[in-house]
């Protein structure tokens, strides 16, 4: 593992994109910042702009309305970027898979590196998912 | 010539102040974490962040002025490093500077903020433009109290506008923080530093919740790394200036080294605690705060300084 790669893994800045979610996964993502989980130990922090991000967390059903926006946000991100699908909605579609606004699970739209299923997934599950991805 | 380049690039300049600033930025984040009962980032976190940003892809917005956008972070870094050289050389007692270097320092300390503004306006992003306009208003509000405090210091030090003479005067007659006008001036300059660094009560230029990092929204990769480095350096330089103006500078003989380091760390600690215990104010509230209350305090400080208190 080179020094460059190590630096990337030690300082992941997370951008959080809600693709039509019910806000449950978003609240659980914010839980990761709290003293109990404290993702800043690993050098992660939540950033406000996609231009600074290294990890793109996508939550929610990929709806027809948000499909072009998700693609645009992915294009705006500086590469290399890690895409993580949070929650069962963005992984497979879940209970909304037959809905008329549903436009495929997230990996049909942009390449996804990790899936964290759950409705909503626990903060431990998200941390475990990202750690597994980093140790790959 | 070689000596000046050494000053600029290695010792009080880019390398040294960058490393110390990175350490202070880690300290700031660690104290923030401890205040919130968290564990906080590891010691090398600023280095990791910097290297990671340097090696990432740099995107330059298609609309807007691309050359200006790319040059603005470099200008910001130049401003921060040159002000570091001008402030730290008299502070470490290496070189005494020239008559009137305090005025040059006032100008140089503004260059980073101005460059962020130029970069934000050149990016063509509407949120960045909002951030830039807020930063502009913030500069207009905090510059006047800052200058008034410097006037009170000049009055107290017997009309000297040379940083090394001010420090020597304090070394002979006791630090300015020991007097009433000094304490009032210190409060005002602490608030001005908070606004100059863009930390929480006055971080409306990069309000994360509302305008998504504001002035730095379009910076990515190398350009954002340079912006971050300039911020690290400013986090070292401004407390160092306060130490020079109020705490009798630094002394590097024996046990005094520890005391000198503690002074800088103490000012950074105060800045961090203010940042952690206050909410963000609106831009009009900030202007009112600086124009009415801080100016009033600074004028009181000048009047007390004239009477020699």
C-alpha cells in the first residue's frame, strides 16, 4: 500500500445525497457523527460540497425525478470517488420496486462500490461496510 | 537573496508555518472533539488531508474565469506565507524588520480573504457568489476595530509602528495584557481573529448548512489543498501576531521556550472554545456587533491608552 493510497484511506470526506429517501437513512448517517460512533476518529468528516468529497453516500429509492440529478452529482465529483448505497431502497428498490416512479436500483445508474442494506441500516453497519471496502 | 528565499520557503515561511499550522489545526479539531465528548482525529490528520487533496482530480468550472479561479488559491497561499515571514521574523528575534512593518502586515493579512473572494467570484457559482458577498461585508466590519486596537497598541508603545520595537517595549515595561486597555483590546482582537479565520460565530461566508461551504464550494483537489494550507498558516500566524502585540512576543532561552509555545497554544485554545460554545450569527448581526460594540470597546481602549492605563 503506497503512501498516497494510505492518505486517501485515512481521510475520507463524505458527501451525502438523498435520492428520494424517507429521511430515515439520513438520520442514521448523521448518527455516525455523534459521540457514540464518532467517525472523525478515522479521519472521516461530512462535507457540504460534492467537489470536496471522496465518498458519495446515496440513500433512498432512485426516482424518475432524481435520476438526472444523481448522474450530474456523480459527474461533478472529483475522481477517485467511492459510491456507497445506503439502505435497502438504493440497493435493490425494496418495497418500492414495482412503483411507477422507480428507475432501477442505484447500480443501474452509477457504479456502486459497496452496499449497506437495512431499513434503516445501523450506524455500526455503515461503519463496517466502509471499513470492509477500505480493507479490500 | 538566498537568505530571503530561505526565509520564505523554509524557516519562518512555507514549510515551518505550514507544519506548525497543521499541528494547530489538529489541536483545534481535537479540542472540538473533546468538548463534544468525542475522541477526535489522529495527530497526522492534517497531513493526510493535504496529501489526499493534492493527489485528487482538480476540476475547474467551465463557466466563469478559469485562469483567475486557478490563480486565486496560489495568491492566498502567497499572502499567508508572506505575512507569516513578516510577523515571525521579529517575533523570533531573527531580523528586526523595518519602520512601518505593522502597516504592511495589516495589508498582507487581508490577502487570503480577498483571494478566496476572487476565486469564489471567478467560479461562476451562485452560492459561491453569496459566500463572497458575505465575506466582503465581514471584511468591512472587522477591519475597523482591528485597526483601532492597533492604534491603541501604537499609543501604548510610545508611537512605534515597528513590530520588533513594540515587542522590545513590552519586554522592558511589562506585557500590554497586564493593563486595563490591554485586556479590552485583547477581547476585541480575539473577536477580529475569529472573523478573519472564518470560525464559527462568524463563519457565514462558508455556512455549511445553508450555502454548502460558500466561498470554497467549487475548489477541489489541488486548489482546495492550497486553500487549506493557507488556512492552516493563518491559524498559526494570527495567534502569533496577538502574542507579539499583547503577550510580549517569544523568548527562546532555556525554559522560556515552553512558555512561548504555551502562549500561542493558549490563544488558539481560546479561539477554539469560542468556536465551540457559540452559534452562527447572521451577517447583519455580525456587522452590528463589530461596528457598534467592538468599535466602542476599541475606542474605550484607545482613550484608556491615552491616559496611560
